[in-house]
């Protein structure tokens, strides 16, 4: 067992309370030339650290039973006397005591090491013989596979030879018995359409073109096309719009209020990220949840939008229980601008915030040139903060350096 590939693989089965003792056993087994295994399946021998803790552990008993079912050798070692009786199957085996027991000869830590090594050496002989039998069986199987491939190649060669011989012996069809004039006729050249047939086809084509070009036929064709267009419009224009895909979701009414998370929420027509996007809700928007469905271990909540459309939002985009932030229009010390003044977002767009501060939460970001309406203002430091309203009706605050007059230019109030 000196070869690294042929070393006996030992798995030390122990309870968590016996981890220190199991580490000592693993250390001296490694020095003795044995390889540690990470499980019962790949081990050659199982060293079972038998204690009161492992005797009560259902996991340890299950692993020991699995080792017995697989035919693995089990060497039970005792780090200390047992206060409870050992499991039935383990108690029948030779116990290796690593503590000094006056009633048991060859007990103690060093004698226990020696007995454990002797037990493993006895198991090693059985493992080597089993591996030799497996190796011999694999060699015989490889030889049989080689002979089988050789026989298949010979059969294919025989089949190819038979097919080639049949093709060589197949009779060739005799040429037809025709007069010599058919063999000596020169190839025909020039057009194959006779002059009379070509002239007839030319006259027919000219008549068809003249018929469709005439005013009567043209007017009739236009009338037929107009009627067909009207019929198609009536047929498809009156048809119902495509229906939304039906999703079987269980009814669900949350006990707490639900809102869009800090990054907002995407409402889709189907509970998958590949579903069509119905609307992008900003952060803290209330969600009317009335159902849910589990997709790949994650919840998708069914919501009803204000326009009565039904969609789905992912669980990661839903915030629970916290009320919506107070509207930006309630910020103190705001001077009203009456009448309201029109403005526009600057070249880089504008961030609309909940209060007149750069650290305030962003409600929405509008694109460059977006139309805004100023309804209030407040001076903070070197800048004016304006209370603005977007074209969609959202209200918040924007600083003067991100706003311009409509069409460009400096904004002045």
C-alpha cells in the first residue's frame, strides 16, 4: 500500500463533539501511510468513533448502516468509556479502546493505535485482492471489446466486397436497336420554338397588354381593389384586440401595504422577465396586489393598475409595510410662484427629488428638453431650488443649474 494510488482510503465517522479525537486519529493514520476519504461511498474502511454523542446521533447511525449495506469494513474505536449501550450492529464488532480499561487487555491510546493499524492492515489485504479481481475483470472486458471490434470490421469488409462484386457482375443495358441515322444526326442549333408558334404567342401577349391598359379595364380593376381594401378593413378593423395571456395565479391579499421598492418596479404581462413590459412604476408607488404565483422558487405578485390592466411584479421589487414618503410639495419655506412658469430640463436632463437637497431621494429623472412647470422656489446657499411639476403630473424639486428656459437659454424668475 506504499503507492499513492493504492493507499487504503479511510473515512473517520464521528459526531461533532468528538472532532478533536477524530483529528488525532486522522493525523497518525496519515503518518502511517493511509489516505483520508471524504465519504462512505469512496472509502475502503470506515473508522467509527463510538461515543455517547455518536451513539445518539441519527446521522452517524445512518452512515454506519449505509457502510454495512455497501459491504465496507467498520472499525469501531472508543475514545472513552460508554455510559450508554452501543448500537446493536456496532456492539458485535471488535471494539478498539483508546482509553485505559483495567478489565480489557491491550487498552490505552498507544495500544489502540497499534490495534487499529493491525485491523486496517487486515482490511488492506482484502481490498488489494478485490482491486486485483476488478483489474483482471477490466482487462478481460477490454480484450473482449477488442475482439468484438475486430469481428465487426471483418464483417463490414466482407459486406463491402460482396457489394463491389455484385456491381461488377450486374449486366449493363444494351443500346436501343435504332437505325444508323439516329446516331449520325448532328445536334440541333438555334431556337426550338418554330416561327409560327412564336408569332402566335406575341399576338396573344399584345392583346392581353392592350386589354389591361384600356380605360374600362383599368377603372374596373381599381374598383375591385378598392372594394377588397374596404372589405379587409371592415373584417380586421372590427375584430377584437388581442387578449392578454392568461396566468393561473392563486388569490392573495397581503396583510401589509405594498409599495414599489427603492429601484422602482417593472409591471409585466407575464410572470417572467421576458414578459412584455406594461409600465415602469417609480419608487414608493402603491401596489394593488390581489394574487401570486410561484415561478422557479420565486414569487411573482399579480397587481391591478389604475387603468384596470393586470400585470405581475417580481418579489425583489416589492417593499412591505412602510408608508409612502410625504409629497415634495410639503417641504417648508417654499415661496409659491403664481402664475406658474414654464421651464425645461438642461442638456444632461434633470433629477426631480423629494425635497430641496442633493441627498434627497430621486423621484424621477427626465430627459434633456423635457417640459416642466415651476410652482415654487427656495434659496439654499448659492442656488435656487424650484418646485416643479412634470408633464405626467409628478411633483418634486430641481436645482437651478439643471433647468433652462423653454427652447434653451438662462432661466430667470
